[in-house]
């Protein structure tokens, strides 16, 4: 690419040519970058690096379209303001302090915080903040890439509530409740394992090993056979009685019920059981 400049002179017309190929390439690259950032589904926020202290603090210099859509704030309302305008009653002080320390040390940081929209609605953000330097190597700005994780957090809360209800129900029965994840060969035991039988569960020990090591020698063969039939999918329910050793060495006569959960092809995925 050539840029042409023509200027009149006493002798006629002077024409100057300047190669602007490199500049045109940079301009095109910048245009593409701006378009990509503007249409990112994640929120992008750029702030000045200084000043950290004072009532105003570092100011916002750029937001993308996703920021406006998520927060309800327009560019005119936030550019020149401090990101603190997004904080509210539930914004976690611990996370804010972590971000502050990283910024003071000019280091990147990852955090999860609760922020608020213009209308006051709270939302969860997963954010990564990185410093940006100029040609002299000085940090001039911070870029924050933020993802709305509100749905994930809501799901986590639902799962936690369900697990807590299940735990309380398991403890209320006076029995030991257990669940076997066949694919991962992992097992969960309720607190009844300790409260009823006195055992501390070793999470590093494979599930069948722990169970078989505490079944009475005379009952192991039959109990193991019934359990294998359940796990292999030959049976979908289990009911058996046998002797199980307590932590103090004494024997408890137990009654065990279990059922298997299968996928669409009938392959066993999980087993849920209780021991009384």
C-alpha cells in the first residue's frame, strides 16, 4: 500500500509516496481485534492501573457489549467510574482483598465474586485479571475477563441442599447408608459407619476391600456372590443378612438392602444401600 501526497511548488507539482503497508496491516489487525472483543460472550473490562487509593480509585476505560447486556449499565454510565459501583451487600470481602493484593503486586489473579446489576440484581462472576504493560515495561492498565457463572452457582446450591437433606435423613434412620459409584470404584458412607459400627472410613481404600474385610468369614462367600450379582446387573435389588465386625472387634448381625441404578442399556452405574 502507498500513500500519495501531492503539493504544489514554484516548479510544478511535487508528489510524495510513502509505503503504509505495515500501518494498514496493523489497522486491520486492530479492527479485527476490536470486533472480536466487542462480540465476546464474556464480559471484558479494562481499568487504569492507578491510582489504587482515594475515593475514585482506578477508572474504567473500556467495556465490551457483553458488559452492557449483563449489568444494564451503558458505556457512558461506567467509563470514567470505578468498578466498585458493581459491588453490593454480598460481595465477598475476602475475594476483594485477594484481588487488591494481586493488583498491588502487579500480578494476575483469579477470583469468584458476587456483583450487582444496575437494577440491583445479584450475579456471580468468575474473573481473571491480568496487568498490561507499555513499551517501557510499566503496568498501565488491568484487563478483566469475566464470565457469568450464576447458573452454575445456583445448581451447586441445589446439589448442596439435596446432599444435606440426604445426610440428615441417613443419620435420622439410625442405619448406615452407603452409595457405590461403579464407574469410578468409589464409595460414600454415611456417618452411621462411625456412629453405629465405630469405623473411620479410609477414602483411599477400595470399596469392596473394606466391606469384605469386615464381613464374617462364614458369611463372605454368600454375601460377596449376592453383591457381585447386583453390580453385574444380574439382579436389581439385594436383601441379605450377615455378620459385620464393629471397630471394637465384636460382631453385629446386620440386615442390608440395596438397589442398583442402570443406564438405558441396563449397565449398572450406581448402587444405593442401607445396613441396619
